[in-house]
């Protein structure tokens, strides 16, 4: 059974690799990506034209789209794990590897810098210091690195293994008509999605499948942590004390723990308002535009494209002020890409970082160098193209507007395991959460109802619990005492049971009063 499952899983990739070998005459670059069809089509057409002009031959881009960011990672992990197992646990030299996939594109900087890099499957990029300086005159935006900046033991920068090719942010998309019918004021903050009047009216994405959605949920947690940090640093008793000294105290860590917990509570109440969780971050905007949901979380360009397509009366996108992340969306060359395929992969990165590739993200259709069909409405990462914004679909400049709050790398320590815990709390235990919330909302007394919602959102998990689980997973991986994936699956089941029991207890309390 295991052999059959494995064959079904990687069989299409094997067949694809064979087809690629047979079709070398027509140059083709194979990219695995969670990007939507509009992006894939526009860059397929534009790169073929650009490559023919610059190198005398058109190149076809072939895309593999297994699902969301997490689905891409799982497929790559499966492919490279099989290669390792066939070679005594280590990857053979790159010229002996041909997975049939040349590049990975899209999914956020955390996915590339932490998850894919940790798998050891990213090939160093051939980008000179001069090119990096031209594209990224400032290597970070509000504290977030725009490309891989690892250093060797001597402190020298290593060749990057990924680079950002555009910028992404996150926000809320809502249906104004449905909000009016529900008597709810349009949202301005993440917490507004926890309004009980939105019960069973939100469309959300499964964080265990969509890396982009997971980052959006993490921003809710980090906003609460930032509020807790600010409150702690400005307590009267801390006046005049150096911030560095305050951050080294146990009280500071306790404040961050409390902020983390508050963010988790907000997310539980948002999840309780969900009608369902989809596998893809592209689904909530469609649901809102179609009137199937009052609101949802969305990546900025999905939200703006939806608003552009259906009109602001059916779908309006807003970015919560000082509460969202601005991050690079990366591309990388995969291990085993060599020879002609490596040359073409470097050409694609050259195009993506060029002014021509950058303008494609933001120009209106019909503008010279713009998309053929639909504005992609994504923010370029090359700062120099912002000097002339004529013909842009959106007059946005994250380099100018970014400041204050952004994703804090030092607070991402629990993020690797949170998507599975969120899925256990909101999806595996979703029926019990929904049932308990429904019982609470039926309570007539307003004060009692508010107290019960507070109890419901106080799920039994702490930041220390998650960091301890991450440490245990690392130990299991290191000593090979058991299959870490099986262990993680078992942990998710345990968390789901723990959360479901909590929801049922609160629901019974609500029904008994």
C-alpha cells in the first residue's frame, strides 16, 4: 500500500521528467508555484518575448500547481526525500539529480528562508553584488530582509539562495452590502472580524495549506504582542530605564507571552465566525465577491484584483493600519538544476528583477510593457521603478509607507508549528467551536455572554507549550528516535482533542445557564 501511494504521489513528476528529456529541442523551464493563473499566464507570455529578444530564442514556462504554499513544500519534501533515501540519506551531486522541477516561485519569505532552506534544496543564485545593490539599494524593508543574506563563519555574505521579486501585504476584504444587512460597521482592524454579528459569515483559508494565510494570522498575534510590548515599555515604573535592559527581564518576556495569548484569543473568535476554511488564500475574495461570505482575510493583490473586477460595492479591500506585514515574495532555483536548465533559470531571475519584469506586476493592461489581460496589482520590489508611476494600476509605494509595525523576525519562533495548532483548534475542532459559540450567542444576558466568549477564546495553549513542542520535534529529528512527521500528526490529533474538550465544556456551561 505504501509503495502504491508513493508511486501515485511522485508518478506524475517522473513522467514529467521523462517528457522534458524528450522535448529538450523546445526550451522549457519548469516552475512549481502557488501563484494564480493570471500571474502565470502574464509572465509566461512576457518572458518568452523578452528571452527571444535578448537571447534569440523563446522559452516556454511550464508551471506545476499542487495547491497552496504548504502543498508546494510537501511535494518538494517528498521528491527530495525519495532521492536522499535512494542515496544513503544524502543528496548526490547536482549533476546527478533531475527532479523535473527547476524552480520554486511564490509563497512568502518565511517559507523560503526557513522551510525550503532547511530542506537543503535551494541552489545558490548567480547574482553579483552590483546587481543586488541595483535592485535592492536597501536590503531590508521595515526590518524584513528582501533577499537571502546568510553569512559564512567569517561574516562574509554568501550567494543568496532566494530573492524577493515583488512585495506582498495582507488585509481584509468585505462585502459592503452584506455588512449593511448585518448592521455591522465596515472593518478597520483584524479584531473587527471577531464581531459576534459576523457569526458563520467569514471565509477563511486553512493555515496548514496556505502559507500566505498563515502569515496573515501571525500578524494578528504579532499585533497583540506589539501592543503588549508597548504597554510594558511605557509603564510608569519603567520610565527612564534603557529599553535594552528592559527587554532582558523576565517581566518583558511575560508581557510578550500575554500578548501572544491575546492574539491567539482574537484568532479563536475570528475562526468561530468562519463559515468554512478553504485550502487556498484565493478563495475568500471570490466568496466575498459572490455574496457567499461577508468578509475574509486576503493577500493585498488578490483583494485589489477582486475589487477591480467586481466593483467596490460588492467587494472592498482594506489594509489594517499598523497591523499588517509587508514581505517579499521570493523565487529560488532548486537543487539539481544544472546545465542548460540552470542557465534558463538564471535568465528568468534576470527578467523578474529587470525593470521590464518589475513593471509587469503593476502596470495597467494596454500600457507599454503592461499585462495583456488583467492588471496583476502587485508591488514591485525594485525601488528604482517607483520614480515614474505613470500607467500604474495602483499608486502604492511600500518603501514610502512602511514604517512602525511589520513582521518581527524575533517573534516568529512559534510560527513553524502554529499552522498545525491553528488547524487543530479551528478546523479539526471546528464543529465543537461553532456549536459552543452558537450556544453562547443565544445567552440573553449581555455580560454573561461576553464572559463566556472570553472563556471560549482562552484555549489551553501557551507560547511555552509551542516552543517546547518545536524543541521536541528538533530532538526527534536529530536522534531519529521516531518518524517526526508521524509524531507531528499525532500531536495535532492530541491538540484537537484538547481544544474540542475545552469548547464542549464552555458550550455546556452556556447551555446550562
